[in-house]
């Protein structure tokens, strides 16, 4: 699990050559230098062989234990995802209400599937939607909205299956929340080359309260998280495949082992890489859900280029940056940036096709907001924003979209209306100001409140991360910084990149109205960081039995405490009615109220 930069041999130096003189001198004092793996193993580290001891202790025969271990790479992640899905779909339609910003996205999602753009709803729409019989008071008059359409297309898909009801508008978000747990297990396995640590990362996210609540609420941020995590996984696969091609092209020595070769490392053409193109599409979908995906695109683009530098250096390139500049940088840019931009534009297809009709005296009807801005009159006297020409049929919609986006940008940067649950990003990691999505105070004998209750009960959906997990993640961040800065561990750098891309940009907008649930975008990377730290606590390979036992006991206790913490706060995550004293006992900080 050591990093490329910490372990690779010098370019052109054959494996098995005599160690440096200083190492030979230190051997007199009992020093034993680390065994350097071959260049092929450094480029494509093997996965750890799954153990069978646990299954044999549980009573399985050696052959059955071997089969279980062999399938654990998929069996473990699927089992954890199943548990995550069962909890996320449990009473998904409760509260049977429109909670927090579902009032925007659930209705816009329905509208975008009806018209291709966001229509207009009256103020009484929520009550009329929840009435029995239901009435959907949607008008085709275009409404001004400030987020791109992808997340609303996703939410609306569930509404097409199950109707405009709480279960329907939360269904697809719960699906993505469950799938993201499965993806994180597999991504962690590939990142750490350990099925156990990968499953641990996925299990930690399965019991994170913020991820859990966001998986059960029709908001956009979990959709962004899903596409960002999927893009990260695609880039990891691309990294492995590119390094495997480099390893396969290296010449072999007399012993059959590959050796670094500057000519191959410098000159091998890797060309267009499908997994990196897939990452570009996914990042375009993330940006098409909320614009903060732009920062992730920039960060992941830099990360994948630096990965190419490390790959060519490990293969023997004397000037790896120059080699990447000549062979990889252009393809990396084309695979990510133009692909993401085209995906983003394509996500507005419903808006583009809502051409509508022109009604003299009333203007354009049955079309998206600003859809015909380029053709519209500058004044009552006539004239338009378009330049006029053969390609106006193509350029005018793009000009209109550009104008729409510029107006949305002005809205976002100037949004400073105070909100009772807004928070500063400095406080997000310790979860000091969560957001209450829903709160009711049922009277005794109503909605599950005991008849003999001395006071009203509490029923709340609180978007807060599992406190012990997030507080542990603060220490994990310090460990990651140590591993990346002082041990040059690329895995720590990759995790930090994901956290930084989702977190640091919000410090640029501290005067803007922002909320702690935006942090769900980097929750998977926090869980990877905690899993990596726990892997270190368990002890390195070859550690003494006593060291491994102490590490296992400490790590196991920490994980069990995190799971207990999730169970303890579960009523707050699911809007269950509880006595007021039980609710107060869970308000660990005054700022949570």
C-alpha cells in the first residue's frame, strides 16, 4: 500500500540491484531495508488475498470458506448496500408532507417531465397536492429557477413511477443513496486493494446521518454527490488500466521481471481512454444538477493528470511532466472539459425543445423561462437580441441559455438573505449547525405521542451527520495530511482532493446564505479517510500479534460506537414521534435546536 513516489526504483535501475551503501552500513545495527516490489507491482499493485480464517471459525469447510472469500469482493459490498437500502426505503413516504426545499424540487421535477421546463405553481400547491383527492395545479407559464435540470429529471423519474407523492419524489434519491454505498465499497476496495477497508468505508457511509437523511429527501445535493463519486470511481479504473498498459509495454529482464524503461515511459501513447470520457460525462451531469460540480471538474482534472505523471515516473520516465504534457494532457482535457460542457448543454434538451408559440400582445407561450430571449424585442419598437443570420436557429437558443445562466449567476453570488439554519463552512466538520427539515409537536394521544405524556412530544427530521463519525473524520483528515505531505501516499492525496473539491469552494462564499447539508457531496471521501485511518490502527502487515489485537479492539470499538450513535439518532433522522425528554437528550449542542 505504499505510494509510488515513496517506493519506486530510480529510472533505469534494474530490480534486485545492490542497496545503497548507507543501508548496508545500517545493517550492522539490525536495520533491514524495506523490500522493494518490482516495477510491475508498483504500477499495478495486486489485491490482498482474502482470508478464510473467519469463515472457518464460523464453521465453514475449507473449500466453502475459500469460495466465500473469493466472492467477498462483490458479496460484501452487495450485503452492505442491501442493509443501506432497507433502512433508506423504510417508511420512505414519512413524513407524509412536503419538507424543507422539497417544495421547490418535487414540483419542478413534475413540471419538467410534463413540459420540459419548470412551470408555475400557486401558493396553495402543496396542500392541494397532498389533498385526497389530489389536485395538481400546474400552469404552463414558465417559472424562473436557479438550478440546472439534471437533478429534477432524476427526481421526476420516481414521480413518473409512483406519482406526485412523498414516496414518489423521494424514490430515486433513495435509489442513488443506496447505489452510492455500493459504489463506495467497490471504490474503497480498488483504492486500498482491500475488500475489508472498502466495505468498511461503505458501511460507515451507510450509517452516516447526513447521507441517510439526504437519501430520503428530494433535494439536489445527494444527486451531485452520486455523480461526483461515480466520476471518481471511473478515474480510478482509468488510472489502473493506464498503468497496466504501461506495465505491459515495459521490457523484461533475464529473470522475467519488468524493468523501468525511459523510452517506453516517455513515448507510449495511451490515446483516448473510455473511463476518463465516462468521468467527463458524469461530471457534466454533476454540473447539470448544481454548479458546484464545476470545482470538482477542475480538481479531478488536475488529479488525473498528476496520476499520469506518477505513472510515467514509475515506469522510468526521466522527465515525467514533459512526457505527460506531450502524450496525456491534451487527451485528458478533451476527455473531461469539452465532454462535460456538451453533457451540460444536452441536459437542457427539454428547455431547448420547448419552442412554444408566439402570441401577438402576450409574447412567447409554452416555452421555458428566457427560452426566446435572443428573439424577443428589445423594446416595444421591435428589434431583438439576436444578430440575425443563417445559423440563428442554432445560435439564438444558445444565446438565450447564456443570458439565463448569467442571470442565475448574479442571483447566486448575491444571495445573502438571512436564514435561521444557515451556517459557516468552518463549522461543518463538527456539525455544529444542522438543518431541521421538518418539525411538529404532537399533543398527547396524537401521532404516536403517549396518551399519558405530561407535555407535547417532538417529531423532527434533522439533517445532521452521525456526530461520532464526523468528529472521528476530523482526526482522519490530520492523518491524511500526514500521509500525503510526509509519506507521499497517493491514496491520501486522492481522498483529500475529493474533500477539498466539495468543501473548500464554499469558503469563497461565506457571506452567502449556505447550509451544512451541502457537505453531503464530500461525505464519501470522509468515510474513505476514516477507513484508511482505521486500517492504520489495525497495524501494518507483519506487525506482532499483540499489536494487531490492540489495533483490532480499538478499531472495532470505534466502529461499534459510530453504529450505536447512528441508531441513537435514528428517530431524529426519520421523523419519529418521541417524548420531549428523549428529544432534548439528543440535542447535544445548543446550536442543534
